[in-house]
C-alpha cells in the first residue's frame, strides 16, 4: 500500500530487470520528457564502469484538486546477479514495477532469470505478485540482434501484463511505459483511496498530473 495521510499520498515505483537493459536510461529520459508540477533531480549512483551500484531515484509529484499532494518516487535496481540484497531492499514496499527486458536475443536467459527473481523477491518482501501493477518493457528494439516484436508478443501472449516496446536511448516508448504503469497503479488503488470521489482525480487527471500534461 502507498503511504497515505491527510496531506500526501506517495507511490514507490521500481524499474527492475537484468544488468544493462536500460533501466537508468528510462529514468534519465523520463526526467527530460516530463514536466509535472514537482520534479526533483535524478539521483544516480553508478560505478566507473557505468553500471548502477545501488539505485537511481527520480522524485515526481503534483497536487490533486482536493489539495492532496501526490508523490512518485521512481527507483531502479542494480541488475547484476551479485546485488540481490539491494534489489530486495529497493523492491520492498513498492506499489508498481516496470520490468525492463533487453530485446537482444543473447539476453533471453538473463531476462528470464531476472523476471523469475522479481517474482521470488516479491514473495520474500511480502508483495502480492499476482496483484502488483506491472508493465513489461522490451527495450533496445533498435538492435539488429533484437528479437522481433511479433515473436515476443507470441511468446508472451499468455501473460496478464501489458507489453511496451521501447528504444529508451532515443526516448521511444519511455513515456508510454510509465503511463501504462500509472494507469495500472490508479486502477489498483482508486477505490480504496477514494481518488475520484474525495480528491477529484479521474484516471485521466492522475496520468496528466504525473506526466505534467496540460
Ligand atoms: N541500442 C540501445 N542501447 C540502449 C538502449 N537503452 C539503453 N541503452 C544502452 O545500454 C547500456 C545500459 O543502459 P543503462 O540504462 O545503464 O542500463 P541499466 O543497467 O539497466 O541501468 C547503456 O550503454 C545505454 O546507453 C536502447 O534502447 N538501445
Ligand atoms: Mg542502472
């Protein structure tokens, strides 16, 4: 459940996936693309070889018509196998996840293991994976060695989660991915938090506020 009191509602959203799939790039592009009322600086913690050691954090927010402050804290996890403890800590108490897969055919095993790790870590930190708002992004579609979209769609046809195809490096699909997650998060909590009735927030207004669209 998101943190909620009289004054503010705070959602923790996590970009999860194998090392080098483009999680940090997603947050960097979102920072460039979005203009919500509140936008903090992106905090990235990287080692010299350009791999995320701990996590990245991008804070966003806007005010609902009721005056309630809606905050989003977007995190990335480190993808390297060795950092499973950090991944669990970052995943803990999250309200939604983007799984960033690497479309490169050579990365299929890494994607699969990372996705399996996501499901297992959710269970370990007490997140109901079945009800977790989750979007699967296939990034790096520009690579010549990328698995074609049609093949990925066929392979993932039985899963309940929305798929988004992206070239995060160019910003393509980055906002669509985040918007898809926002909609899933809204639908999960709108009723219990009385977002429409008490706070004047429809799904469209929630998305527009978070993205900073007029
Ligand atoms: N070709 C290609 N490279 C990308 C794309 N997105 C990210 N990258 C590159 O992949 C590498 C890893 O990206 P990064 O965001 O640091 O991955 P992270 O480990 O998941 O945070 C970097 O060199 C990025 O520039 C993409 O859409 N296409
Ligand atoms: Mg990173």
